[in-house]
C-alpha cells in the first residue's frame, strides 16, 4: 500500500522519522509543521505550513493540498506537547499546562481531522492515525506522573473511539497508536528506542491495520494496549 500521507508535527522527532520512512517506502509525504524550514526535504517529502492551534492555518493548508493533490490516503495526527517535567504535584501545576496540552493534543487533532476529511473521503482506502501514548492508559495508571500530558492522551484515546464509531460506515478506520518511549526532545536521552526504530514499527502497523480493528489502541508493533 502506497499513497499520499499527511503527517503533522513533521519537523522533528517521531514526525520527521515517519516522514522519512514513508518516503523511503514509496509514499508521497505531506510533512506539516509550523516552521517548514525545519522539515527534512527530499523529492517525495513536501513541506506544508500548518499550525494545529490556528483555524486559519489549518484551513489554508487544506486549501493548498486540495489544489495540488487528489486525496489523502492517510492522516497521521502526530503533533503533541508535553508541558512541564512530568514529576510536578497537582497543586503545583499551572492550569494553563492542562489547557496547552488539550489545545494541541486533543483540540488540534479535531481541528486538523475536520479540515482534511473531504480529502480523506476522496481516497479509496483512507485511514486516520492518532499518535497517542502509553501514558494515556487509564486502567494501567498507578502513579501521578505526567499529569497534563497523560490526561490529554487519555482524552485523545476517547476521541479516537468516538471518531471510529462515526466514520465506520464510511469505511474510514481510526486508530490510536503508541510509538513507545523514544529518544526525542520530548522523550529524552534515556529512552530505549531510536526515532528510526519507532518510525519503522509504526509504518508497518499503520499500513497493516484493517477496518475491523478501527477504534483500537495499539503499540507500535500492533500489540493491543489496555485502555
């Protein structure tokens, strides 16, 4: 399966790794980022200015893509923020950190998905991938770490379930995938996975999952994650 993939947050980290992997596998990659000068370009990677926090930016990106491409076969909602260090106590966390996490990690996904649904509907095999995290697993939560990030990713998982239910009749599957703990600016140097390892596994899983598994929460290798 090769086609056209739109990846948000493609300027660095997992997003950049995914852009490179999809391009290497023969896909045409629309690499969306606020600063397109940060996007690693090759002939199969096309930089798209896009800020998930801005209605105008997302609408402009959708219009640009619609004018130049017939459809989008896969949307990967990858952009995310991680406010704080992760070890803060609840009473010490500014409320704005939760607002920032939800604005990007949840509302940003909604904004982007709504804008690009018309192009997804033009594909014969569209799918939506929401990059989640093991930190968003409610049933496995046994600590108080990563308050804003983990709460927002749990909300993203619920959003994934609702989207999957709505778009099942249109045969557009929606999945939540955890990339694992990866050596990025967000993940830190102690993480066991390289960007290339995570992106390689994610590529295999995103292109392998089928409609009957829509609404599922999976690890990078396709293993089922607990809610």
